[in-house]
């Protein structure tokens, strides 16, 4: 198989290459201990055989911990290098591939996916034909249903197992042939670009399977090989690949569900992703997901430009927006994973489990309460940092902020306003009381070094010289 041949050739090159992450640093003993206790606590709370947490700041792993087992029967301990199904986190890789091909001019985001997938014939509920763009698919705004009619077998298998826990070797997503046939009968369930709250969307596995198929054909290769060569290779994701079932080339964490009635773990059936690989067919490790997180904060790897990274975060391309975070969860019988990043603080983490049910909200709140205060942007309170000349963009005007008797003053409208000191009115904000009840507000922005760089004053941009 071409992909296996590629991976065997690539592996040596990757092992010789440098990792994207720098050496791990340590947190304070107190925070590290609390995070370790949290990992164990949430593992027990949600009856997960194993749980792995890894936290990244910029290019550095600042915390990692694994608790429990990747395989209960064989007593294989979970670790940061255990391979887990990441399920729908695969969609982040698919969306990244879309942006990579867009940057290279291979696709247009507003281009019709039907150009590359002529089997796709979309109509609305009333039977009116239309087209679907790559951007609609990548942002879950195409109006397509969650799954295609070809998924009926998968749905029945999954429901049967959940209802009966009857022994079942595997649950299978549709074959490529079945999926292609379903595309000829596709109908929109919702209007295109339906207005939704910021943190929700009309989620579509079918849409992402179609997206991946179109991207692979546009790149004149398979979807899988495009991801491996364009994303996994440059990011040195040595233990990330396609396949949701263990085989001689890879051993994945064994999946379980916990029965409250029987108070025991039940092994879940294998899941064959088949045609749904672009929606949920990748396996990875905590170590590799840390590298993927790090890639969201830099462009040195050559996968995406900073503009494309920010577009994905801002427009919800792949990511689910939950300000100030973006995130994505993966879920299947016996597998729950999540990746969370805080773009502004260049901070993120991944949680990997091998259990069917797990509430990520609580562990995310716990992690953020301990980690965010360490990296949250601090307001500039030293008056000296505000002193200087601020020029209007284009240089047509300028104002000065200066210190007198330890207090800040401004030359803005000095011929109109009485001489009075500016006062702090919020984070990186100053104000003067002005006249007739009208205040003059100074709002400052900082650069990456937390230095005052820009002033917003009277709806105009002034740059500190």
C-alpha cells in the first residue's frame, strides 16, 4: 500500500529531524501536584481505564501525566506515547489540509467541491439543486445532515451495542463505494450558513468525509497520503497515522465502557472508519498532539502561514470557537479525546481517554484555573511605560504623554482641556474627566513583549515611537 511505503521511508527522516517542541520544563511543585491529583481524580470520577493530560506553552511541554491503563486485561499502563483514537479531532487535520491546499493555490475556499467529486449531487428539501463550497464544509455551515444515509448500518450497530452490550467484533462506517452512492442522493437538512450561536454549528461528519475526499482528489493523491506528507511529516508527528483498529503496525489503547449497573468495565467493539476517515480516522499520542498544538502558535514548520492559522481560529474552520478558547472533541465507543488552545496566550492542552463517556468541561475548568494565571497578560501599571510620543498612522499628527510629579499628563487638546493628570480606568486604559461630563479615554495595546505599542484614542490609531 502506497501510504505504508511512504510511512516506512519517512520514518527514518523524521527520527533524524528535530522535534517541534523544546525540552520539557517544570511547573511549581504545588501546581504540578494539583494537576497530577486532578488527572487521577478525573480518571476515577469518570471511570476511565486510562487518562493522559499534556499541557503546552508555545513550543514547550510544561506538564504531562498519564494515569491508569491503556489495556486493563494486559495491565499495559497508559503513557504520553500510548496511541489513542482521536476520532473527530481528525477534522482539525482535515481542515488544516484544506488551508494548506488553499495557500498553495490548489483549491479555492469558495470553490465547488463538486468539481472534484462529481458523484456529489446536492439538493435542498424541496429538491432544488445547488453546490457546496470547501469553506462551507470546513465550517460545518453547508446544511448537510450529521451523517449520510450510508451510515444507517453504522447507526444500527452502535445503537444495538449501546442497548444490549451484545458481543460484537466491530462497528463499521460506510465503505467508500457506499458513501459515493449516498452522495448522489444528498439533501440539505438545514439552510446554508444558518445563523447559530458562536460556540455551535450544524455539525456534519458527512460534510467532512466529503471535504477530505475532495481535498485528496484536488491534490492528485489520496486524502490520507496528503495529510501524512503535508502535515504529519513537517510537524514530525512520528506516532500519528490512519487506522482506528490495532494491527501488527500499531497498537492502540483498548476501548471500554463502564457499566454502572454491573459496576465493571466492558470492552467496546472495534470501529472501522472506512470512508469516514477524514471525519474520524486518525490515531495519535499525547506527545504528537503537543506538537500539533505548538504548531498553532508558530509558522516555522511551513504547514500554514500565520494568517491561515488565525483564519481557522477566528472563522471556526475546523475549530469550535468558545472564546477565549478554540477546541475540538473526539468521541466514539471506547474513545474520548479533546484538544483545547488559548490562541492569545499561546497555551493549550490535550486530554486522551479510552472510555465511552467523559465530561471534559470539568477537567478543562480545573486545568485552566491552575495554568491560566501563570500566563495571563498582566496590565501595565508602571506610568513610565506609557511615557512617549504617539504618532497618528501616516504621521499627520502626534501627541505626547509625560510625567510630572509622578503623574501622567497628555498634550492631546491641551488648548481646550484644563491641565489635569490622567487616571487609570482599567487594564491598560487611562482617562481624563474632560468638560461637560465628557471623558477622553486612552486605550493601549501591548506587543508580544508586553510593552505599550499602540494607542486607540478618539477612534484613531496612534503608534508609540
